[in-house]
C-alpha cells in the first residue's frame, strides 16, 4: 500500500514490478492509467492540488479499498502541474488473489479519486484556458459503492 | 486562522491564502466575513453551491463549527483522476 503525489511521470511497468516483487500469492493485478486527452483549441491541462490534504485523501481512499476487499497490494500515483496531451495523469493498481476483487478495488479507487481527492483540472492554455467542471456522472459513480 | 483558496476561487480572489482573524462561529459566518473584504471576495463567494470547504484538511460543510480550527480551505468541486 502506498500513494505518491508528484510532478514527475511514472512507469507502469516499474510500478507493477515493484508491487509483485518477491510475491507468489498474487493471482490478479488490475491497473488503470488516466491520460490527458487533447481538447478543442489544443493544449494540455494543468492540475492544481492541495499539498498535505491530497496525500491524506489518497491514503484514505486506498485504506477504504483495502478494508473492503482482500487486497494483497495497491498503489496510487497522481501527478500535478502542467501536462501535455497524451501524458499520464493517474495510476491505480490493485492486486488480489482473484480478479474480481482486483477489478472492483481499482474501479472503486478511481471513482473516489475523481471527486474526493483535492485536485482541480484546468484545460487549455493562456486566455482560452478554463477550469473543468465537476460532472454529475462522477458523483453518481460513487453511489454504487454505498 | 489561515484561509486557503484553490482553482477559480484563488484566481478570483487573487490570493493563494490569507491570514484572518474571525469572530465567526461556523463556516457560513466566516464566508460572510470574507465576502465583505472586497468585490473579488464577494464574487468568489457569490454562488455557494459551487464552493466546497475543508477544515484542517478534512472535507467539511458550511454549518461546521470553527472552534479549534487552524486552517480553512475553499475550493470548487474536485476534478481529479
């Protein structure tokens, strides 16, 4: 179990290898990577966050997933700062004995990340940039875990 | 008390944070005091449906008491992931 909030890019292969290292009890690993989509008018996005609260919120989300499913490992990496189209933004990994728990835990962590971790996306560059609105569909996605 | 602003609240107010002394009992009372500080503050707090609050880095709500709180943050709904 660990979380990182960083400006630097991450390496999915290296993260996966670190989580599996020396283990033979893991039967399933699910990973999700979120990427920057190109928006109309070009430019990538800038991610602002709340240092301190962000790390605590991610750790809490991960702990909730570990309490709900029997995970054998987990990892959350979230980037901040200026990100170009195509860049990786977020990584979630869940490892378990069987795939159902790994799939569900990865989806659960992503659903919570979307609207419970203090990040704010601004799309585009200069005058044309705009803050991304929160989407009702993201809030609704949380309800299925109640 | 330290008050932090993020995203468009920070841009509208023009400050990442400010240190304020307040007589408010709860978050709503603090918002009323802050909104009276300048036109920019008033604009930032004009639609409270679009504002979320954290007290000492824990998500909270507008009716929460401020007793013992050292850090208050205001921001729009979060858009991570």
